[in-house]
């Protein structure tokens, strides 16, 4: 091993040989020849440093990659937001009422109505109409939507019998019997499925006193040969099954009855009830209308010792009826709900406007067909 010019030990021939062999095999500490691309990049960097320039981000690779990652995430979020927006616009196009209902307050009103408790029984006639609600349309799934009747009782449960007390010499048991028979008549005349589909209201007629002059004769005439004035709808709620079918099995009912003395030996039961019937065309479709029937009926239970009467039967002293959302003056003995396709294009009714849910007023014997303020 020789010495270098500065006096440090030189490298022996054996070490040079081993170094050359490792260099040929690409191993050891031998310097490697840079590739042409590496030489080009190195030279470019040197030239840019001499000019005081440096490629932006060159020394911050990880941060640049993170920025690219955030950019990709933002693009994905924007794409997701675009999909949601498109879906929302599609939903609005298909069902715009969802947005309109929320803006107009209908959605909140429906939620409040669904949470509201049923109304307590009506013991006396109310002094005002039910509060107004945002106008709403009934549906096959929610036939009482937007109606005050939503909180009313279902069917016969709405005809509650008050506690009986002796009246005008009639015992408590007699008064209770009169209440029950009046209730049976109202159920048979307005809620019985057979009566509603236009069949003969036999169970209701069976409660009436055959000894009351001309009553049953008139009823039979109404059923056999009805006219616009002499119609069984004065006493019975009937629909033509060829044109109308009920929506569901629930009819909403609200009202009250009371006992009071009549002439000597006469007990009067005064009943005032409103029935709300949701119906749809028998041919199908989604058009739902509510026919609202109010009846003020005065029944009489007579003392057989004083009157010619059939024991246990009712006589009718007065009956007044009002129907809403039906054709005016139908002459076939049925109530005909006015569906959207049936509304006439000619002159509109000229009678007074009436709120069919206002039970604080008496039924008016109007001489002209009127309109309703809500349905």
C-alpha cells in the first residue's frame, strides 16, 4: 500500500480490485452513475437556484398531497350535494304540495291535529262554531284531514245517552228507555251500513209507532216514490251504491240529546246530531268528499194510559235536516255528493253561505240552495 501526496496512506491493489468488482455488481459503497433524467433534473434545479427561483411546493410534497386530498373530498361533497339537490328538485316536481303545505302551515296544522285529544262529549249546544283550520283536502288515507270532525267521536260512540232523571211524571226508567230508543233510531237511520247503501231502513222504521196518524204512510211514500220535496233523506242518510262508496268504516258524529216535558203524559227527547260521511266515487279514484248531515229530531214517548199509542214505540213530533256538499234538490231519494268531476259549470247556488260544522245555530228552512264555507 503506497502513500498519497499529502502523506496519508494509499489504497492497496487488493482493495482497488475489490472496489472495482463491487462497483461492477452495483453493490458496496461505489458511486453510481446518475441516469440521464436525474442529471437533467439536477442541472435544472441548480440553474433555478442560481436565478433565485424554486418550483413551488417542491420541498412540501406531503402538504401538497394533503391539499390534493382535501380538494378531492370537496369535489366529492359537492357531487353529493348536487345529487341531493337534484333529488329534492325531482321530489318538488312530483309532489309540490309537500313544500306548499309546509309554507302555508298545513303541515304543522296536520301534526297538531293528529296530536290533539278527542273532544269531550257535547252536553249542551255550543255557543260558537269550531275554530277555523288551514284549508286542506281529504285523502283516502286521511278522509277527515282539515276537518273539525277529526276530533269527534267515531260512529255510534258519538251518540251518548245522558243520565236519566224523572221528567214530567215519567220515571227515571221510562226516561232512560226513551233515550235508548232515540239513540237506536239515530244509529239505524244514519250509521247502519244497509241504510247508507240505500236499502230499506227496516230497523229504524220498526221503532216508530204505527198508531201515529199518517207517519208511516208518509215514510212508505217517501221510499217508494221520492221527489225533491218528499224524500226519505228527510229522515234517513242514503247513498246510491252505483255512484258512491264510503271511505273506510268511520263516520264522525257529534251532538247531544235531552229530555223535557211535553203535553200531559208526553215525554219529549230532543236530539241534535251532525254526521260526517267521507265518500268517493264508486268507480274508483282518489277524489274524496265529505257529506255532512245535521239532524234536529224531536221524539215523543207517550203514556198509554193517556194516549193512543203502542207501548215502547216512538212518535215523531218534528224533524229538520240539513245536508252539505251534495247536489241540490235530488229527486231519487239519495244524497248525491258533489265530486270534482260533477261540479256544474253553470250558475252557482244563490242561497246563504253556511258553515256545516257550526252547531250553535238552528237548521234553516232555506228556500234556495246555498253554499258551504268549509267541508
